[in-house]
C-alpha cells in the first residue's frame, strides 16, 4: 500500500483536454492549416521535452470531441503554461474545449499496483471517463469497502491485456476520479466492463459518463486526422 | 447461446452518426451544394464497397438531427477513417454531430437469435435509442434475469413484423446498449413499446432516450432531403 | 373503448414542430422577409390542402420558441415531405427547431371519447406538453389503473370548456404522450391543472415539461407576429 | 380565502421576460445604440400607458441575464403584442431570452393577503424564482397542508420589510409558481430564506432555481446599464 | 458565535464572475488586444481602489472558463457598477460569463472563526464551488447538526495550511453557499476533500459542482495568460 513506500515518489498532476474543432477551420486554405498544426505541435513539443504528453484522436468514436491531449507534470505551472501557449496557436482560435479533467496521481488504498505516473504509450486505445461514487460508498465501513474493492480488482485481473490508471480529482474538479483503461483489445474491455456491472462495487457508482474511446497516436497524426491532410515534410 | 458457437463469427463495431445541418448550408448556391453532396457520397461509397453502411433521414421526425449514418466494420480503423474523409466534405463544414453512438455486436446471453452483424436494409423505418439499465438490474440473480428477459422476448415475438438489433457499448460510450428496431409498421411498433412498459424488465430501465424515428433511404436520397433538390444525373 | 370500434378508423401521425427565429432574420430588408414568409406559407398550404395543419404563436408566452406548427397525416411520408419543403424556405435558413414531438393517435383504454384525429381549430389557446409516466404506473394492476384514470377524467369533465387531445409517442420519440388541451379560458385551465395535482394519477407523473402556451392563429398571422409586419395583399 | 371574495376582482397574467445581450451589440456605434434603446423604450411605454410594466437590471448579479421586464395584463393579447413590438426593436435583434415565465395571479387558499395584481415599484430589489413542489405535497391532507403553510407564513411575518408576491403557472408554463420577494434589505431576505429551510413546507420543495437578484430601476436606466451610456436628453 | 459579536461588523457581498473568452479575440491584432486589456484593468482598478478585488486564471485547469474575478463590497451598487464598466471594455465584447455566483458573508452558527470579509490574496490557489445541502439536513435537530459540523471542522483543522471561506447565497442565487478554500498545497487539499467524504456532514451534500481550481495572480497577469502576451510597460 501507498503508506509503505519509503522513497516517497512524487505525485503528478494529470490533465485531460478534449478539443472539438469548429468546422470553419476545415474551410481555411491548406497553407494556413499547415501553419496552425505546426504551432500546435510546437507547444506540445516544448511541454513534452521534459514531461509526458500523449495525443489521441476521437474522430469516428465521438461526435463532441476530435482530439484529446493528456499532459502530466509534478506541478500546475507547466500545465497552465502549456494551455497558454496552445491558446496562441491558430488551431485553438477555431476550437472549443468541451471536456477538461484535472486530476492528481495518488497511492491507492486498495492496491499495491497503483502508479504515481501515467505510463508512456503502450496501447492502441485509451478508454477514459470521469467517475463519481455515491455518498453511500463513503459510509461503508473501511474493511467492507476493502473487500468490495478486492472483488472488483480480482475481476480486472482476469483481463491482463487491459491496464488501469486511476487519478484523483477530489476538490480539484467536478469528478472524484478520472479512470483510464488502456488496451489493444476493445472487445475484451467491453466484456470486462459488462462483467463489472454485477460486482458489489458497481452499485456505488453515481456517474461514469461521458465515456471516451480514444485512439492513441502521435500529436502529428491526431492533427492530420482533423482535415485528412498529412503535414508536408519540413525542409 | 453465444458460448455454444464453435465457428466464432467475428464481432463488429457499429457506429451511429447523427448529423444536423447548419441552416447556412441551404443558402449556398446550388452548384456548391451538389459538389458537397458528391463529396459526402464518395466517402460513403468508399466505406460501403467492403462494409455495411446505411443512411436514414430524420427530416420531419426530429428537430435536432437531419441524417443518420450507420456504419459497421470488424475494427475501428475504417470507422475512424470514414469520419476523417467525411469531415473533408464541404457538407460537414456546415454540419454538427449532435448524437453519436459507438457499439459492438455480441452474442446475447438471453437469446439464440442475436446477430453479430447488422443486416442490410430491409425495413422502411429504424427506431434507435441508447439504453442504460439501472444498477439494480445487475444485482438480480442470473436465473431470475433470464426469466424476466424471456417474458420480454415473448412479447416481442407477438410482433413478427418488427425486427430487433441490439449492440453493446459498455466502456466504449455513454450508454450500455444501442437498441435498433426495424419495421414497416410504426403503429405496431408503438403498440409493442407501450405493451413492454408493463413487463418486469421495464422496471429496470434507467434511460432509453433520445428515441429516433429514422426513415430508411439511400445516401443520395437522404442528402437530397436536406435541400429538397435531386442530384443531377452524372454525365 | 377502442377495442369495441368495429369501423376501424385510421390512426394518424401528429407532428408538433416548434420554431425559434434567429434574431438576424429581423434585420433582413422587408422585401426579403415578405418573400420568406410566402415560401413558408406555400409549403404549409400544399400540405393543408389535403390534411390538417394548424399554426400557433408563442411570441410573448415562451422565450425559446416563436411559432408552432401542428401537422397531421395518416402516414409519415407527407410529414417528412412537408419538412423538406419548409427547409427550403428562406425563413427556415434563419430558424432553429428547439422542440419537436412526433406522435400517433390511438384509441384510449380509459375513455370512449378519445379521437383518432386532431380537430380543426376551435379554441383560442392550445396548451401542449410532452408527458412521461413513472415506470411504477405500469406496474399498477389494470383495474386499479382504470379506477385512477376515471377519477382523473371525472375532474376534467367539470371543466367542459376545456378539450383534451392525447397522442402517443412510445418508441417514436422521447416522451410517452403528447398532451394538448384546447380552450378559450386559460384561468380555468390553470385551475384544472392545479386541481389535478391532488388526484392519484398525478403521483405517477415523471415529466410534464416543457409546457407551452400556444396562441391559435392562421399561418399568416403567426408569421406576421415574427416581425410585426402584415404581408401585403398579393396582386 | 379566495372563495369568500364577493367582488370578484379580475385575475391578471404576469410575464417575466429575461434578456441577455449579445456582446456584439456593445460594438455598434453609439448613435445606433441610442436608436435601439429608444425603440425598446417606446414599446414599453405603449404597454405601460394602461398597464403595469416594471424593469430590473441583472448586470452584476447574474451572468446569464442582463435585464428583466415584468409585464401585467388582464388578458394575453397585450402581452403577446408587447413582445411582437419589442422584437422589432434593434436591441432585440442582438438579444436572447434565456428565461421567460408566464403566470397568473390567483387568490391564495392559505392567506387573505394575497393580491390579484403586482404592485407598482416600491422596493430596491426583487428576488424571483420559478417554484415547483414535490408531488408528495399534493397528497398531504388539506388541513395539514394548511397548518404547514401557516408556519411558513408566520416566519415570513417576522420580516415585515419583505413583501411577497406569488403567481401561478400550472399548465401555462414549466413551473407551478413564480415567487417574487421585494425588499430594500437583501441581508434580511437571505436570513429569511435560510430560516425557511427548517420549516416543514421546505421539505416539499422540488425546484426553486434559478434564483434571480433583480435591481429595480426605470426602463431607461436598465437600458443604460447595458452599455454604460446615458441616453441623451431628447430635444 | 455570530450572535455574541457586539461590534456588529458589516456583512459584505461577494461576487464571483467567471469569464470565457471567445477564441475570436485571440485573432485580433496585438494593439487592439493591449487596448482591451487596459480597459479591463482600468475597470478593476477603479473598483479595487476602495474595495477588495482579486483575479485568478483558469487557463489549464478548466475548459469552460479562463479568468475569474472575485469582488467584495458592503452593498450591491458598486458591484453592479463594476460589471457595467467591465462590459464596456473591448475584452467583454468577445467574452461570455459561463458562471456567476452572488453571495454574502455571514457569521457562522458553527464556528467562531468565520469572517465577514474575504482576505486579500495569501495563497497560490483558490478552490471554489457552489454548495447546496439536501433538505434533510435542515430537518436534523440543531444540536445534532452542531455535532456533525464539529466533526467536519475538526478534520479541516488537521490541515492548517488550508484556509476556508464560506459565503451565503440563500435567496440571492441558485446555490446556498459559495465555498472557497485557499492554499499553496493542492495535494493536501485533495486529500482533505477525500477524507471529508467519510464524515457525517458529507451525506447531506446535494450539489458541490462545478469545482474550480483557480490560480491566484494579478489582474494583469491573468489577462496576459489569455493570449500569452505581456502588456508593454506604459510610458
């Protein structure tokens, strides 16, 4: 458990930023779109040079978001600055942010496997949702809660190809947790989630939507999916 | 039941994409609208050459959507690509996506008749809604759930002119299921749904809206319903 | 009761379409507005030549809708076509459809007085709302439901100046019913609705909003209320 | 009680119209803004020449509304006409109506002090909210309801500097009541509302939001608060 | 307790105004943006010359708000006037106000430490949320409520680096309270909020969202974060 760690690894802020393009952007001429993408990529590269940043496309999986950035840092300042610089890119001048989740990593009270960092990309899909438990959950005695969570974790372990990353948002944002599952196998993930509905833990779910199917790719490929045009090779 | 299948037919992704036109599109000159429709049709034809794609009009049945595309594929890549290419069409530059549902087919635990593919068009109307059951449902013992579902299925069988297709969204999207009924007889379907309200299964419904009445037609006819103009015959 | 009818009158589709004008329309020059209204009226007249179409103004009674069309037909095709043609009018190019209800008439199981058609205009006001009952309602034994409804109907009969028209939306749209009361006496209607709150039936209401106060008038007068300008007499 | 009145004073319609300016209006040149305000004032003056109309500013108290008009008439026709004429003013061409409440006055069954008319301005602030009671309220026996309301009224009487005006919306609009408190002393009003939370009546509240703090002023001053410019004295 | 104060310090209005920039503002030329920021700063400085005004950036912590102003005054007039003058700035012509909370300070019935004024800036982060308790809370006997609150306060005191400021909105706005926590240590605050979920008080929470992570800074720095450009030094 977290309290047994004696090296005190640092907790990280994790920011999920979902973008939805104004269709007007696609009407701009190609050179301008190339310029806008380069500005956006440049902001991402500055941040990613020392920290984790991952990109995902939601084109074809959601109607209300096109691209998601996951940024991680040990304090809020670089995350604030990343978004200040992103906002200067031409792309963000024709873009909305329909969803945004701020969270922190934290040692889990139920599992030794919890991580204090999001891992670099290792799966084709990331399934993300904000999560709120019912207040009744917090009135269950701790040892009973522990037992309920062990059942939940045990079912999860039957799907070793699926990796879970939970971060915490209490007081920082509207949800309590941001849950992110990573896998190459969406069908197995669907089956796992359906099975978890019958666990005792499931009865204490207050909200677990919206649920985003995010396709992992480089920032450049996620940008190219916005207008179907590959960036020309820089000379 | 699904587990008895020994040929392991492949599961499919099913994507429902609902479009709402910006009224400004109708103010464009006719040649431009023709061009935009051709671009949209071309994206659909590429996808449909090897996979199932169906189109529906919602003009006159809903106020918040005009056209729906149902696309099916054995993996997410072609569905992602279809939406990348659609987004390049002039039509999508003046279009919103107010609703979008991602799901997968799956063998049913309650019925042998479930299919792992959506069938090609065979009815005039498709009635679609996202479906979420209450968490209490998942706490009912399996054999009692099975009995409850048999009653539900039995009522459905009294309406042989109505065909049901259920797909699964657990973990992939906000709903648990996407339910689609296909028929030529809306009055019979209305009567069926009203009768099902009195079954035990109905008490476990948490959400079954929005409910869309979709009129089946070719992509071309669905596009023509947007501005009331038939495409000129290509020469 | 419906099952006693031996002449099998035809059931009708009923479509309620609520429109909200973009304020930009009012900035157009007067000739253009006249042209737009004529196009809109022409679409209505085509439909109304063989079927029922009624118009209502909501200017001054709602903030989110200005005009409502009630269209009735024995099948969906002419209703689809009406909205295709309406969409071509200049007015609809600067108009949203914030609310839209699709329903069908049906013989009532509780009253012999139910109609399978909406009547032509005979009252100054129409009060419309989408209606959803709680699922508990459908678990009440049929004869108890019948008794509860008789009490409800009996209170209604004390207000003979108020006429009720219920249509059914199960499976076709988000609500279960569309309820429309017609009267010249809004104060009596308000008193009736307040009294009905104490009936047993009222406890089974899940949703009965939004509630629209609609002022009955000709299509032409409802259009003129949008910009305060009477159409010039056609020469 | 209402039924004891033998002079049958007339009931009034009361309309609350909340306006939110499009920021683009503030970018217009000053002469145009002066013209738009005059048109708006003229519509108000026509109505107010024979009926009650009051204006309130919400600049600084709400983010989603800037100005509220309260209009009262014995029938709907002049209220419909007021909004037709207002819509012709340049101001309304760059304005939304985010909230709108239609109600009627009615003799209270709980108090002799109820009024069938809204009084002319006599307080600096009006606190307005739409009000819906739980359906359980309507199942409480009448004499118990009466006792519960007397407790509620008694607490209110300890704050004589606060004046209450309740109007009724059953069947006319989405809420059951529109409640309006008028006072010069917002701190006392806040304390009263907090105290009322502990009365039995409070447990039967289903919805009492949004809650608007409205600053009473002339139409002209409320318009001037929109762009910070006083109207020039007419010559 | 408040009632023991014999010096009667004055209660204050507290206004939280959240702004979301239209991306179009960032497309303006730099000189215009400089001018718009100066106008905005000037309005803030006028108010702040005699009263408390604090600024916060939400860039990078929320997707639906960019900047928050907290303004405090002993009556509503200067708050109304502040927003009238702000609205005249070019910045507000391309800005929405997605959230707005009006509240008053008040002596707490549970703690001697409550303040009748918001303190000047002393922490790097402010965590703000509107708060509504369940109606059941108000039916708990006063002495039991007092005990429940003491447990809540006691947990809070274990985090001395976190400062709490509660203001009251009963009857003035949609929420009952506006809760603001100030600290330099977000991780500790997250842990505190998670711990408070298990207190008895937590079970009486009806709504505590949206929850805003606000980064404290000068008005000038918060404005510069909108376009990433520092204001040139005035000459």
